[in-house]
C-alpha cells in the first residue's frame, strides 16, 4: 500500500470510530400543562402522569453508552406557579433498593434520582435537584457548564414512595426558584439521572460520555411550556439567639456575678430586582443561624476548621469561580480556586 493512502485511511477509520462513540442527538422532553392540583405525595395517580413519559436512559457507569439495566420513566408538568417532575424507577429487586437517610446536601451511599434544568437555555448554567428513596435531598446551582455549587438551598417540595415495582418521586419547584426570561413560549435544557447503588450504575436520559467534557451543554430540550411568567423572588430569613450562663459568684468581683446573659438578632434577605439582578442582604450574621457542625475528635496538633455555612457568604460564590470546564477540563490535584476574601 502506498504511503499516500495510509493517512486518508487512518483519518477515515478515526472518523468512523468517533461517530460510533458519539452520543445520539438529545431527544426533546414535552411538558404538559396541569389544569388540576397535583398532590406531592409520591403516588403518581394524577392525570398528567398517565400520559406517555420519557424513557430510554443510557449508562455512564459501569458500561459507558449501554442501555440502563432497569427502566426509568419521567414526566414534566407545569401550571401558573410551579414546575412539576415525576419519575418511576422500576426495579427488578425492590427489596434491594439502597435507601439511607443523611443531612441535606450529603451524598450518602444510596440510590438517587436527579433532575437538572437550564431555564436560561444558555448551555452553561442552571439548577439541580436530587433525592433518594429515604427523602435525603441535594440541591445546588450549575455554572460554567460543569460546575456544581451545593451551597444554594432552594425552597421546593418533594416526596418519594417505595412499592412493589421500585420507587417513585414527585417534585414541585416554584418559578421564583428558577430564574428565566419572559417569553411567549419557552425552551429549557433538561436532564434526568438515576443511580442504582447495588449495581454501581449511573444512567441518564441525555447521555454524557464519561470520557468527554461538558454537562449543561449536553442537556435535552424541554418544550411545551407557555403562558407562564417569571415570579419575583423575595426571601426573608430572620433569626434570634439567646445565651444564659451560670457560674459560682466571686464576692467583691463586679464581673463574676454568677450569671451572664447575651443575645443577637439579625436576618438575611434575597430579592430579585430584575431577571439578571438579585439583591442579597445580611444584617448581623451569626453562626447561630446555621446548622450545628458535626462533632469531631481532634487529637492532632492542628486546629479544627469548620467550613463557612452562613448563607450570605456561601450562596452565589460560583461568581468567583472560573478556569474550569469546557473543552480542556482541569483535573490536576492541588489546583484550588482563587481566594478573593
């Protein structure tokens, strides 16, 4: 064979191999308007869940691109104020479903269902909501195509139920939690994921090859949503803290009187001023307004460090994170985010 033919043949073979491994074009998901109330109880008996759902999930783990071993069916509905998600996770062994309870945003070893949405349809940002059979939830914002910030805690309703066919999920997400532009009809990006823990299987509706970059940019289009309006976000979170101490009084000491009292009051507020502009305000923030840190036993010579959890200082921190994602994903160990404050 002449050398002049070797390169074209190799290029043609490489192109065929790439075409064979490339994910298929994402299928569209059709949202259905609900004209009657939807009760979030994990029982899929409403009329909107009786239609044809979306299925055909593909694995990313353990067999990249193979069909999922268990069937998953999902539906999307909407009304004037909320977006609704329902999912039926069929399972050939319902008794083997792994269900563990954990803290919010704690990814425990369990089965999971995840709904991710890109309301701006910019292929780079969005929101993600996950739940396991025990009701443990994770929620966060998506940024820079591949980034996930779990410090955001949305206000949404959810329910799960285990039965003889597997388990089910229902979600209600208010529009004021999803920022989007006013339009006559909407097209959003959407994806659904399922984790089957006993098989170490992860599958998705819009397949994302594990050897390739990109996440939000690979979402499937969500169509059918119309005649809705963005809702103004207004959240006001007040808190109070009181402290009382009792100790033996020291005679003649005006400081050590035996009792001491202290207190604090403050609040956080978030309000959407425009579609692209949100006001975040805090007054007298205190660690007393967040959850209690897990107990630790420190026998080292280093101080124990607890991560910042006050909402004002952690929510929206993705604004200061950059340099990740895209065609050349940085995965080097020790490559930390820049610290501005």
